[in-house]
């Protein structure tokens, strides 16, 4: 059985036979899987009126543990977003009642972003949907295949990500 990436590789083999397709076989599939996953996660979050971007800002707060708060700088680092891009996103989340901002007692010039109880409830629901969707996405693989794939992807990330 062949997939879309196999067909692309076959076409390139005709056009550029001197190119090694082994990188495309992996990276092409990773990109296609990422796009498919993003669509599935987006559909799951739509059920809650939540965007993927909002999820990406709320989940680090939940992951931080009680009191579910971070500085805007720490939050921006988790999303690789600038402070200019973060401010309107936080305004939107605050308007929806999912976060609140308060002065940072450790830094009079700074603030802290905290999940509200409604934000904790929302992100817990979203995380449950996310986990269910993740399992659905890998359900065609056996436990052994999942472990091997996770291990190979970990090795690739360790080789590519800065420490």
C-alpha cells in the first residue's frame, strides 16, 4: 500500500533520480501527519469554543501546577511568541474569563498570568479531548510500534533541538 508521500517520492525519482529520497520519506510524512493532527485537534477544540492558539497558551499555565500562573515572559517562551503577539491573545483570554492578570509581588514592574477556575475547567476538558484524539490518531499502531516510533522520534528531536 502506498501513501501520498510515496507518490511524491516516485515523481521526484523520475525528475531528479540523483537525489536521495530517504529524508523526504521521513520529513514528508512528519509534515503530513502534523497537518492531519492539527486539523483533528482543531476539530476537538471547536467543541469547546477554543482555538489551538488559545489551548497553546492555557495548557502551560495548567502544567505549571497550582496556582496555575506564569509570568508573561515565561508564557511567551513556551509558545515562541513575542510580547507584542502575546498581549492581544491574553486580552482575548481574559475577556473570555479564562485567565486573570495580577501584579507580580516579586517584580513591581511585572505581572503574572493565572488561570481562573473557569480556565482550569476548560483546559481540563480540552486536555481530555486532546488525549482521546491522540490515542485515536495512533490507534492503528500496536503498542510495540508506538514505542519504537516514539523512541525514533525522540532520537531525532534530541539531535535537532537546542538544549
